[in-house]
């Protein structure tokens, strides 16, 4: 059965999705078609339609709104690549109209938004899968195996993550501001017309549309990966600042550029995450997990390496290695081979379908297989997507209140002061 997809949102990440669709097609796994694209920006939609025609051989119809896609396009599912605040509304309407949904991370803008999406998937019986490629890359599959199954470094005990730079590009700052000081653009000001930057950049400056700054955006990957490696968190304590302007501002006034978080996991593992893109002078990149008998360390100097732990693709350099208590050293490349050697052919096909090792290709293939009835459940379903965003929101809750926050309290909704204004804006109630 040829699955018909609609690509909703034709910005930067949709380009990556199309490249992975081409990757699948080149692997003989092209039994799908993108028959519709949708973007509020006609130019972006046309550009993506051109790309699809060139790379996949079929030109999709172009729709200006997602409502038009639902009403008119003959599709089975949507690939949702919109700004965060739009995820829940589009996903819920799509599922209620009978469409399956692959939704870009973070699944919803808040825990309540995610809960609504997960409940709708259950109610309608439609597939809802979170597009989060990082844990699907060989590096993260391998890191999880090292920490939990291999015995190579013993039981995980602690981790120390530090990323300090002033030279990396952050998406929040990719375009120079033509309007007022970027530090003043957080929240209302970007919506009141003061920000002259293109809309596709601007939404990330608006907490009611983005849900948060780096901790929730690329940080979703970090939180999802930590949970994937180490299980559930018990509590977090966080200090977030925006220091770039020269006067340290609370994160409520400008998106955080400097982050300090302490994590306590239910397993007893503890760790720290220190991250700054406002640290001029000496730079440092170091992610080290310690077990009872050794360590796993990465010192990759790539723009988002602290978020993209052990991502291992051609785009990201990787200098990870394992050091045992006896001094034995294994390169990450060797470790990936060692892990893959433990997999049965069925497990290998499940993790790396047709040999694909790109997390985007893997997540799209998994979604297609779910729709064909060849897999039972998404690896990151609505509830799992919700749990990863709850960790980001627990970090914000701590930074806002100055208290150590129990993760379960954010997950259950007992602690929500950070998310309350965002939920109120989108009319998300219990
Ligand atoms: N997996 C990853 O590594 C990764 C990387 C980047 C972004 N993302 C995620 O992908 C999603 C999109 O991010 P992006 O970087 O592509 O953003 P983007 O700003 O580049 O693209 C968003 C697109 O949505 C369109 N849009 C906005 N409002 C719309 C509406 N009401 N109707 C139709 N179209 C509308 C915009 O015109 C724009 O083309 C986000 O959830 C983001 O977190 C994931």
C-alpha cells in the first residue's frame, strides 16, 4: 500500500525530512508519496514542492492552510513540522479527521498540550509518533547499550556535562535583529510588531509560540536522550540566565544563553549540565558519563554537541571514547561495531532499516511501518513525548521558583507555574 503523506510546515527541518525520504527511496523503501505540502508562506511551500519533485519524482499539491489539507487533500497521514505552539491544534484536528501524525519535537508546547495529543491518539486509534531522531542514531543506541547492557563501564553513577562557547550560532540569534535589542524581544514584544526579523526566525523568540528557549528547543533532544540513557528523573534544580547583553537577566526576560542544572535520577544517578553560548575566551566541550568501572566521554566541538549527545552522523564530528578502569580505551566507532555485533538480524533491521543509520530516515520509516501494521507502537508515542518535555518544563519550573522540583509533580500537573501562561494562551485546560 502506497502511503500518502502531507508535509505541513515547509521550513528548515522539513528540508531534512525530504532528504531522509530520498534516503529511504534510494534504499528501495520508497512505497510512499508526499502528495501535499502546506505552509503559510507560499514561497516556502513552493520551494519544498520543487525539492520533492526533484528528489522524489512527484510534485505535491500546495495548500495554504492545514484545514485545507484536512478537507481537500487525499492523504493518510501528516508529517508535522510547524512551530511548537501549533503542534497540538493541528495534530488533534488531523487525528480527529482520520489522519495519522508524525509530529516534530517537542511533541506539544506544554505537558497539557502533549496530554491532549496523546489522549486524542488513544480516542481516535490513530498513530501519533514523536519525530526525535537523536536517540535513533547509532551513537545514542550504542551509548544506551554501553550504560545499561554492555557492562563495559559498570553501573552508571554520575555525569558531568560542560559546553562553553561564544562562537556557536544559536537558532535564536541566526539573523541580526533589525529592530530593538534582542534581549528585550522575549514574550510580548515580538508579537507587538517590534521585531522586524523574518517570521520563521521570530517565533522562537516568543515563549507563547516556542514554549521556551534552548532548554526546550534543542534541549528537548538532551532531555529525551538523558531519559533514554538513564531512566526517569526524581528532581532537578536549575539556574538559567541571559548574560549576553552584559547585565545578567532572568530567563523570563530573555531566552536563556547560560544554563546550570543538577539532576537526581530515580536510580540514584546524579549529574550536572552546564551550558553557555555567552562564554567568550576559553571554550570547552565535555560530556562524561561515569560508571563503577569506567567512563564514556565525548569532546566533540560541534555547535549543538551538548544537545546532540553521541549523535554520530556525517554532519557532526565525534570524539567519543570509553575508558575502562584498567585503562583500556575503545573509540566510539569501535563501540558502535561492538553493539551492532550483538544484534540479531531482526533487531538490526528494527534499529537500522535497510542499513539506514540516519535518525530522520529511521523515524520516518518507523512511522510508515506503523501505518502498514508492521509495528505495534511508536518508540516515542504521545506519552513518551510528553515525558521528555516534562523534564524541560521541570527545569524551567525550578528556575522560575528557585526550588528543587520533583519531575513527577510537573508530569502530573501539580507544579505548573511556568507553563500556566502558555496553557492559558492556548486555552489548554484540564
Ligand atoms: N529534529 C530536529 O533536530 C529539529 C531541528 C530543527 C527543528 N525541529 C523542529 O521542527 C519544527 C519546525 O522547526 P523549523 O526549524 O523547521 O522552523 P521554521 O521556522 O524553519 O519553519 C516553520 C514553518 O512553519 C510555517 N508556518 C508558521 N505558521 C504556520 C501556519 N499557521 N500554517 C502553516 N505554516 C506555518 C512557517 O512559514 C515556516 O515555513 C519545530 O518543532 C522544531 O523544534 C527539529
